[in-house]
């Protein structure tokens, strides 16, 4: 049984179809990056999974429980960080976590231990006594993440978990997600594509309410026209080297990117590093530097979502 199972999920707002018959599942141990342009249906889908928004049609099951038939059982199993987490601004961060512990049915020593654990994991100990409305955006986000983790759920739905965090804080949150991923099923909505490479085992791209890609980050990178491209700096005749490389059967194009530097794209993303090196040596062209490009997810994302 998958931790999350979604079948033909649809949500309409009047005549507008925000989510259009999407289906996917998430297993324990997976970190699924849920991507798409603004208005694609990401947040709407996440709200339906967590039971905060009813679907127009389709089914959602979390650990076997149907979101519409067993909403309480589902909410007990999910930790949810919504976009712009709804925190009570007049409460202190510590009092807020105590309140959430009570809502989650935690009390006594168990509540104290769980609060201590999430405070350490999200590193918010220094602000527990502060009213939430006095906190920076980054600390508010981390308090929101702490409440999502408080009951140690098997399923995490995190909408932009690193929004507002500085680079060090982003690294810490990504590390935390990676540490938790083995025992949980995690869905992350994000517009930070480097986050997908850093922590996701799989990515779904949604556009205009429909799933257009479901692949691993490596498979997405392989769609880039720069995947397995080679950048090299040479000593010698740049034009001669360019014509030589362009004649190779595995090369799609060769560009002069900077002085004495060439950027060589492969046909179909095939590996060409060895071919480029052999050709240069065979013609006594000295390579001063050579680098292999993996591709860029932002290029892939744009090419996929702008075609729709």
C-alpha cells in the first residue's frame, strides 16, 4: 500500500478547472518535488490531500484512509506546512507549540518531549518566548515547520518549506528533510529548482491542472539541451578546433562562449567528453580546462511548462 494514493483528482472553481484528473502515488522513503508555474494547481492539490479543500471528483487515500470518508484519521497522519503558515501572531512561539500539542492530543511528558525535539530540529529555541508577530519571516517559517513535525507524522506535506530562509537556514531545513525521508513520505511544493536536485528523489511537474512530467531529477536533467555538454578552454586555433568538433557525429553544436573557450552540445544528451578529448589530442590541440555540464532544471522547467 502506498502512503499517498491519488486517483483522477479534480477541483473546479465554477467553470475554471484548477486540477484536472491527476493521478499519482507516493511511497514511504520518497521525497516528491511538486513543481509548476503559479496557478498550475500545486497548492490546490496539497490542500485537497490534507483535507482542507474538498475535491470536485476523484479519490485521495493516506495510509489507506479516504480523505473524505475518514478526514480525522487522515489529518492525524499528516504534518502540513501550508503556504504562509497560519500562526497566531499574538502567541509566543513556545505557547503556540503547546497549543498545537494539545490539538494533536499530546499532553504531559509526551508533549514536553515532542516540543523539545522539534525545537531542536528546527533550531527555534532562541525565539520561543517571542510573540510570533515579532519574528522574521524565516523564523515564522521554521515555527510553522515545527508544528507540522510535532506529532511525528508518517506523511509530510510542505508548501514552500524554505521560503524566507537565508542560505544557511535553507541548508539546515534541507538536511532535516533528508534525515527524515527514510521513514516518511514527503511532498514538497517549491519554486526553487536547486531544492529538487538537493533533496527530492522524484519530481512531478503540473501545468494548467495536469501532470506533464513524473520523473527523477536525473531524468529531468537529461532533458536539458546542455546535458552532457562539454565546456573547454584551449590553446591554439579556436576556429580550427570549432570546425573539428562540429564534424564529430556525436556533436550537435559548438559555440564560442568566451575567448579561447568552446561550448559543445551533444546529440540527444549522449556522453561526448571522451570524444572531445580524443579529437583534441589527435590534432595536438592543448586543452587548458575542460568541464562536463549536467544541464539545468530551470531550462527544462521552462521548456515543459511554456509549451502547455
